[in-house]
């Protein structure tokens, strides 16, 4: 079972500036923290979909490219750029595993 916490306006840009060999990803302001509380590993791809009652918004520019593999008990993060006012329009975030299975979560931001 996966759980997701969204952290808008995270310090990801500053972290990337230090860890990415002098490079930077200055627009990465949304952290998508994923915890695997299940008993099997889950490979999450670098694509998310935001959903509301009337619209969807797909984001394929998610770092790290290729996604993350989360063994049982692991916590990992994906990062992307998204204005807070855009995030506020949506009610669910959907992650996908490598087989295309969706994992849908209500959006509950941690401020």
C-alpha cells in the first residue's frame, strides 16, 4: 500500500543546486513524498496526473527521470514544478507503476 504526501514550495531546488554537480533545477517546487507500507516493492514511473471533477492535468517532467523503486518500508520522493494555484484546482493525484497500474490519492498538502 502506498501513501503520498505533497509538499508544495519544498526546498528541492536548493537541494538539487548542491547535489547535482553544480547544475540546478530551480523550478522544482513540489515534492511528492511516497511511502510503501506494503509487503512488495513498487516501481513508480516519472509521470503524474492531477484530477478534478472536470479536468485532468498530466505532468511528465518529473525528477528523477525513470521513477523510483520503493521496497517495502521505503520512503522516496519525486519532484516537479507546479504553481500552488494550479495544484489547488485538483482533488486527486495519480501515480503509475511500470505496468501502468494507477494509484489514486486525495491531495492533502503538508504546509
